[in-house]
C-alpha cells in the first residue's frame, strides 16, 4: 500500500468520524472520601440507567468522558458497604460533582478494600502508553503484557532482573552493565523506556520505584522510531512506569534479609504539600547490600526517587520526578569457550570443568556506577476533546568499571580478561509532544494522536585496550590471587587511554488513529516519518568521516472485532520496524547508501475478559520477517538480500477463580531463524538466533485467607522455564534448559506484613543465556509496615 494512500485514508476517516460524533457531550469528574476525609480507592462508580462504570484511583478520583446530555443517577458502591447515589443533570461540557463522603472510615474501608484488591490484583491491563490513546485492551489490536506492582511486592523483588520472571514473549537476562535485556520474539530489547519516554541508562537500576512494567509486543517504530541501542527492537519494547505523587497520605517501610548477607531497606512516602494549591510529594528510596553466592562478588547500592505533582488548574497537571541510582558491584561480561573444545560431549556450560561457585574475579575489582533521570510530564486540556501531552526526559549515567570475561581455553585452563570503562559516560535527552483528540459518539468513537519525538544521544567511552588478559587459572590447582583496580591498571602492558565519542539524533513525526464503530469494530492506522542523524565518531580527538543521515517511513495497521460486549475480541495487525544501516563499501569499491533494515510483522489473536474481569487472556500467533539483511555473495559483493524469520505463539492468562486466589501465567513458543545468509555461512541456515530460547513458560499462584481465624495468611507458588539458549548462530553450544520453582508464605494483620520467600526452591544449578552461574536456593524474609 502506498504511503500517500495510507495518509489519505487516515485523514478522511479522522474528519468523517469527527463530524459524525455527537457534540453535546460532557465530562463528569469527582472524588470519593472516607468519613475521616481520606481518599477512598477501588470504589465502583456507575452511571444509571446506563452500564457505564469506572473505579476510583488511589487518590479517590474518578472521571467519565463524553457522556451525552441528560439526567442520570451516579451510584457509588463496594463489597460490604452501603451504596450511595447522587442525581445529576448533564447540560454543560464539564460537570464537577461535589465530594462524596462514605459512612465508613479509612480503617473500616481498608478491610473491604483488601478483598477488592484481591479480586484480581494482577489484572491492571489498561495503559496510556501502549496505543497513546485511551483504548481498552480488548479493543486494541496489539498484544501486550503487564507486570503489576502488587506482583512485584508479593514476590519480594529485590533486583531488576527478578522483576521479569512473570513476563510473556521471550527470555530475559541480566545485561553486562547490571540492567536487563529481554529477547522478545527473538530480538533484544533493553529497558530504556520510562513512562513512555526514552531514558538511556547503562547502569544498574533498583526496582523500588517501579509501579508496573509493560511489554508491548511487535516492532515499536511508530512511536519510538528506528531501533537504536536496542530501545525499540523488532520484537517489542519494554516500558517502566514509575511511582508518581498523588493526593493522599502514605508511609510504607520495609526490610528484607536473606542469604549471602542480604540487607535491603525500602521506603515509600507520599504527602499533600498544599491542599489549596493541589501540590503533592512522593519519595521512594532503597538501600541494598548483598554478597555473591560465589567466593567473590559484592553489591552495595542505593536509590532515591522524589516526585512532585502540581494540579495547577482543572486543565493543567504537571508531574516532575527524579531518580538517582548509585552502585558498587562486580560485573561480568558474557562468558566464552574456545571453539576447539566444543564437541558432541561438550556442548553446554555444564560440561566444562570450571567450578560453579568460583567467580574467578576479585571483590577489589568492583565497579562504580551512577545514573540520574529527570522527567517532566505535562498534561494540558486544550478543549473538550483535545489534550496536549508533553514528556521531557533527561538521563545520564557514569561507569568506572572493569567487566570480567571468563573463557574456557582448554579442558583445564580458565582464561580471564577485563574490559575496561575508565570511565564511560552517557547522556540522552528526549522530548515527546503528543496532541490527543478523543471524540466518543453514540455510534462511532474516534481517538486520534499526532505528535513529534526528538532524541539526542551521547556515548563517551575511555578505556585501555579491549580485552586485557590477567593470569589464567588451572582448574586442577586453582590459585586465584586478589586484585584491585589500581593493581590491574598498573599491570596493563600498554597504558594508552583510548577515548571514543559517538553521538546521534533522531527526529520523528507520527499520527495514529483508532476508530471504534458501534462499540464493536475498531480500526487503527498509523504512519511515522523518521530521520536518523549520526555524527562523525571522534577517537582520541580525531574526527572520522562516518556520520550519515537516513530517512524512513514506518506503518502500523490493525483491526479488532469485539462482538460480545467486551468479553471477547478477535484482532489482527500489521506493523513494521526499522534498524538503520550506515553507508559502506559493497566489496566492489562502491560506497552504498543502504536502506534501513526492515522487519514486517503480521499478528492474529484473541483477547478474553470473562466473569467480570476474573479471567483475562491474550492468545496470539505472529510472523516477523526481514528480507533485506546485508549479506555477501561468493564474489565478496554485499547486497540487501538476506532473510531472517521469527514466528511463534503466545498466551498469557490472569485469573481470579475465587476471592483471594490469583493466578498469572504465560507461555511462549518462538522460532527465530536465519533463512538466507552470506556465502560461506550456509551451515547456519535454519539455525536459531543467539540468546533466544524456543520455549518459555512461567506461572505464579497466590492465595490469601480473607475471613476467619487465619485471615491474612497467604501462600504463593510459581515456576519459570526456559529451553536451551544458544550462545551463537552456530547452535553448537548453549545454556541447558532449566526450570526453577519459587514459593512464599506471608501473613498480613493490620498495618504489618511478614513474608518468607524461597527462590530456586529445588536448589537448581543453572546458567543464564550469557553463561553466568545463577543463584542456588535463596531464602529471604521481608518485614513491611504501613505507618499510615
């Protein structure tokens, strides 16, 4: 389909639906309080005689948009409390309802809210970031999954990689810099999105400030442009949603201790700075100290994250937040093996003669990391239907570290190397401006967003050499001497510092429209123009001539059919993603300006929402194809004729069969293979991509007693499985398949909660995709207290 035709179609549909939609509409908003004037969350609010309903948020607020003029009764209710009603005449564009005060106080309501929360605490699927328009999950023709804060708390998540145990879509691994890489649908995506904005951080991040994690499946080029730094790869994007200040009072403190001298303290504080001025403040903090289960390895880190919310008027809200992380830890680069060792008998990390509990490094080589992210979110209601949303993100990170790489050289020799960053400094600035228009009519809803995105990125790295060797270890007589950073640098043969600066910018303009007809059929379409601008690389003060600019278009189309009153829908989508290619010699002395590598996804599936939200599921099949990889023929000439294919099946399920019992589960089957390769590489045809497991499944089941003498007692049980993970496309060496089991017992009474958690309950020895040994049985105890 030609781009001009897509643009014309979107434009025509937008103006038709805008004209068709009813204009006599109103937005209704208000707030619900307890008898002691505290915000009342989880209250059901329904407009009678319609079936339109919502639930109050953590601040007690609720809102209905585009309600036709008329006379209604608004009903407020929650399990176990008396209903309250208020009559309202809707005859103006904005209706503000006076505060509704319940008969119950905060403590009495808290007993009921516990039950409400447990109805399906893992099922918060709605998101403002996935489609950039307020589109219900069941009407959104795209797969995505969400890991909620409730799940993170119940699993006593103390590090960022553990927060990804319950994802669907692919495997994950702790990246070399202590962050996380997720291999969604066969392609690597790193965790660099924050509240929908880009914050490129190459340093460890603490999970304490995370409200939820969103994994949006499929190429993400429409809203984030071409894939650079693994931000928006072909398999999907990962978005961290952070905690924001709200209208309410809260102070939660926690302490977790466990094996290997784990000591972790957390704090979550929220208050109202000015009731009259509507200014709210929140502070999250964490301190984490832990040793490795191996003979060497330490983690000493802390995080602070203040945030402010200013409700300057009914039209303008400003949210500002800062997050600072500091870490001292030993870091590992992906392990390696000499090719001569690989055989039918030696084809996994478990087959090697090194010691599982030996790190082969030294605590004195621990690296130092800091990162700072400043983000400002502005929401301005321009009119009854138009809203301007501005996101400004500024991120920086600093690394002074040596990355240990362990390579098995022969049957008894462990070679050791350090990759040095001395230091590495990164900066990114991202500005995103959206203009959102929402018109909801009796027959047609039109939700349209257009805007632009600008990213400026800097990577300044200084190091000595690349792989700096230190003394090898003989596994038959292992002698590992202590080493400090100062001793390591003094022993480097060539002490020359090499400094490399790389910079690039991206500028994108996009539009996306979602049209829902008769509440059943949703049609979506989007188009983006993207310009990538890479500066010349500067090495030791000398500027190269490798900068280039590249323009590209990307599209996103979808259809969702929802004929069963929001209980089930069928969907199909097409979307493409981009990866920039720098100009290069094609092997014949000719500099070629290559097209961006382009991935095209087709996905079909169904979304289910049964038993009033007690059973949610997304089931989908996808096919992602790339047909313009750069490959080399038998004459050494390069062309864009290479092919890669990723196809698979996914299912995620969130269920609440009975009150108190919650289940979250996921299953992924992925085949990501090379279909056409360079001359001489025919042996890898049909082989799997590196670090991509074919099968991934997980589940977490928890139950809490809600009544009786054992009220507050709860149990949790879960498991995670990954099939073998190849470390190269040769597919002759891998991490063996593994299954781990976790369990927890907890008790909650009043403001107190105590958790006992066992990770890797069966004490399984296993390696992640990068060949790094993972923790054996780990016992943790968590104590949590809600002061108010």
